[in-house]
């Protein structure tokens, strides 16, 4: 049983219809939320509780009731579902017969035969092999011998410009031109039917299904009304221009989505699999973890793995945005989509293709539009009310104008212009497309943003909280100075050897500062206490090395003479004998980032750290931060972030994505910086910056601001043009030609404007 399920959606060619589908499913019993991503053609539904298969079948049925032509395919690539394309059936009743047969077969949870889309979808109760589904198809072919079945191929693998609409446009244009040339009004009717038969069909279908205010109904009423009052040429022209607009709109949406994903260029379809003494090219999906693949110079690495033979330089720009190549050799980890620049590498794969870094990043980008920004939510709600309001205005205009003046034909025509303008497609498509483009251009630079809502927050960013170690500083500590109790029986060399031997047992960044010291002794009974330090036995002495919290726990008195500025204190047999001050210098780009953030309008900059008050304050002063909180444990860091979030509503936290997971979760936007491409880094934060470059943070904010600017432009463009069209229509200054341009023409302009985000090259 699951709480969330996603489907790929096809045969949904209307953005406002996508909104209606989302709204209908959000009201379905048991559904906590429903998100229809029109650009990605993905539907995501979250239930209030973990649900059995019957619930999800009910959701699918509700979706088909809302939009009868759609085809749903679950996105989870499991072994309990198959989808096929078919041919050879020439009657809907035959399709229904096959559907009934498959549905009643043993171990089949559901079967759906879509005669219009020519697809068969079968879902089994449990995971099944190919033999199970092949047997079902054979049973169907026994009933209908002419049935031909093939592997399902998505429609948008074809060129976005090769649509059936193109043939209809040419035919309708010929009839329309002939009507003018030969002065034959009936040819206008022929042009109208060719251009608009499917619009009228969908309007009737949806009308009987209870859907009244969709674009098909509005276009049908407007153009049929024009025909009734004798405006044949305008009715035909409006339907023809609407068809042309739909053609370019669909082409632009498909092409833009491809442009965003192609800009990433992450997937590598084939791999050279080493099989004994030979190599052979196979599909990357077929390579099992533990296999050895060979990557030649100039090729991209298809799968994550460990180098077993060879050395080379790798260009990881497509993953991290880092322009400088990295040297890699045996036992080094490498990630999919990295470009092998110089030598031949043999790599033992550690993950399957679907779990590889590149594939996960692509999935995150594709699914990011499920997390809608506030402006997207506003447009979705606005669109639901905008159309009925405009229809009511049109009806009022016709009735009042006709009753007052008696010129019914004039006022009915003006009301019909209102109906043509009432579709909100320009807003419904362009706003999410702008965020999708922003997410795509971020990913191209090695920044993974998991939703448009995070871009919107970053656009209005008012505070940033930084973790110190590993974020603003390099995280590589060294011993700056040491303080030794002059009354001690042990000299500095011996005490340094004791603590170095103990710290060898820890992987903590602070412990690595002692790696340069001699460690001649063996440490035993070592216990590491998170956020406090180490205790253990070395050379017969019981040692405690850590901070004041550790000394309090071990009931060790701190010597005031040697505690000032200490990072790590050392006690030997319960006596505080030495203190070590560790130094962690700010990264070279840290000061420039702070200055850039202030220039971009971020008003409050804070640092939190588990380091000592003295060290943290020194770094904060050097960088010019507004606030610093030191000597914090992980849970105390989270509490501090929560406190700051009450004062600064648009707060981002920047940390390493692993140790700072609680703080990342507590902020409105959690940004993981420089955690490589590890699974935990990708999953723990709202934004993942895959390189160590701090300037990527300011680049991210630049992208967010540019995206927000284009979103506001599109909203202003669509609303202002439609407002003027409505005003001029009411005054009789706009014809249906102007109205349809205000609808589909503005949609195309808004889509093209949204794609300007892809042209961004944020400075680093």
C-alpha cells in the first residue's frame, strides 16, 4: 500500500483542462493533494493514508470521468503493469470485448483498452514476468485474430511539428481561401468543420460529462453563435486561427520541454560491457551493478562506479558546473555523465542505470514542477474562476445591450467576442513553463532545484543562515597554538603524542587536525560522544579530549589558565592539562559571496557552528556577518534555525546536506553545498549544489530572480491584453479576429518569453 502515486498522462492537450483535472481529483474521497503537471504530462496524487490498489484504480476512474480521452500510465517502472500499442481493430465494440476478457482473467487487477489512442494497458495484482502478459495478449488475439500488438511508444518521440493538426490546417486554409476567391459561403462552412469538428465533439462530450466552462465549450458557443447571426467568414476564421494557435502552442510546449532536458544532456544510452576478453555495446539499462565497463577517451561515463584500471581527467561540468577537469585513478569514485577526457578507464559499476546519479538528477528535474510556486497556485485558482466570470459578463452584455438598444445581433456578436477571450491558457501554460526553464538552467550549472516553490522563495530571500565548517570555511583544521599547564608532570611533546594517538580513532574533521603529529601509542576503550569529543585509554592513562560539555559529563574541572580560546581540551586521568586552538580559515570565495548576497538584497546573514565561540566569532567578523551562534549541537542548530525562521519568513539554510539535515529541514529552503553527488545529498535538501564553488549560491539567486521577473511579465502580459480585448470587445472595437489573437497569440508569446530563462548564463 502506498501514499503517493504518479502517472504519465497523454491525450490531454488543453492546459485549462489539466487544471480542471487537478481540481476534480483533489476533491476525490481520500485524496490529500493532486498535482497535474501539464508540461511534464505527469499526474501526482497523494492520499491521506497508505492505500490499497482499489483506491488507486478509483482515482484513475475519476480522472477518466473528468477527462474521458486521457491515457494514464503509472510512472513506477515495476513488473505489475504493461502498456501496448495495437492495430487491426476496426470497431469500438471489439475493443470493449477485449477489455472485458482481460479484466476477467486471473491475477489481473485492471485492464483498459483505449480505442481512440490505440493502446492496451494491463495491471496485475502482483508483480509478473513477461510470460504472464504475453499469455494475456495471446488470449486477446484468439478472440480477435486481426489484433496486432507492439511495444508502446510515447507520442512525443515524434517531431513536435509533425501533428495531425498540420494536415487539417492546410485543408481548412484551402477551403477558406477558395471561399473568398470564388465567393462561395458554403466553403466557409467546410473550412469551419475541418478546423473545428474535434472542438465541437469535445465540447459535447464534456457537456454530457458535466463540464461546462472549458475552452472547447466556449469556442463552440462563440463560433456557432457567429454562424447563426450570419458571420460565416468570421466563425470559420476564428476556428481556423484557433487550430493554428493550438498547433504552435503544442509545438512550443513540447519543444521547450525537450530544450530544458536536452540542455542537461546527462543520459548515456549505451555502455561498453567487458565480457571476458571482449567488449560489446549494450543498453545502459542492461548493465547490472558489479559489472565492469570500459569508457574510452572522449566518451561519457554511463553509470556510477569505481575505477579498477586506468587514469584520466574527467570533465564534470554537466554534473557540478565545475569547469576545471579532475584527475581520477584506480579506486576513485566516478559519476555517470562525467566526460572522460584523456585515458581509457575500466569501471566497476556500483549502481543500476535507474539509480545512477545522472538518472536521479533528470528525474528530479522532470518531477520538480509537482511542487508548485505560490504564483502557480494563484494562477490555477484564478483560472478556475476567471472563465465563468467572463461567461457571465458575456451573457450580461448580450442581454442588457440587446434589451436597451434593441440591436440584438450587434450585442450578441460582442458577447461572442467575450467568450473567445475567456480561455486562460496563456497564464496556465507560461507560468509553470517559466519555473521549469529556471529549474533546467540551474541543473545545467550543477544546481538541482526540487520545485518552483523554492525558486520563488529564493527570489524573495530575506535571510541566509550558514553552517560554518565545510560551508564558509574549508573544514580542514590545523593546530594554530597550544596551551600546556606549566605545573604538569608531562611535557608538551608527550601530551601531543597522547592526544594524537587518541584522535587517530576518530574521523571527525577536528580530529584530522592532529594527523600531522606523531602518534606512537595504541588507544583502547575509545568512545566517541557526538558533539562533545572522545574518551579512551592511551599508554595507561585515561584521556578525555573535547569541549566543555564533555568535561562536564566526565566531571572534570576546567583550568581557567589554559581554557581561553580552546577548541579541544585534553584531560589526563581526570586532570585538565592542555588545550589546543584549531584554526579553520574562511574559503577564498566566502567574503565575495557575502558581499554579493547583500547587493542582491538579502538583509540578514547568520552563521551557526558547533565550534568554539572565539573561533566562530573570528570567522564571522572577518566575513562581516550580522549574527553568530557557536558551540551548538546538531539539535541546537535546528532550534536556532527555527527561531530565526519566525523573524525571517523567507529564510534559507546552507550546509553540507549530511550533518546538517535537521537544520536543512527546518528552513524554508535548505541548500546542500559541495556534498558531491551522493544519494544523501540529493535527498536531504530542497536545493543541491553539486560543486564546492560558493559563488553558485549567488548564481542560484540570480536565476530565481530572473525566473520570477519573467513570470510577472507573463502574468502582466496575459491579463493586460485580455483586459483590453474585453474592453474593446464590449465597445465594439474588437472583432473575433482580435479576440482569438488575444487568446492563442498571447499564449505563444508568453511561452516564448518563458523560454528566455534558458538563455541565462549567470556569472560565477
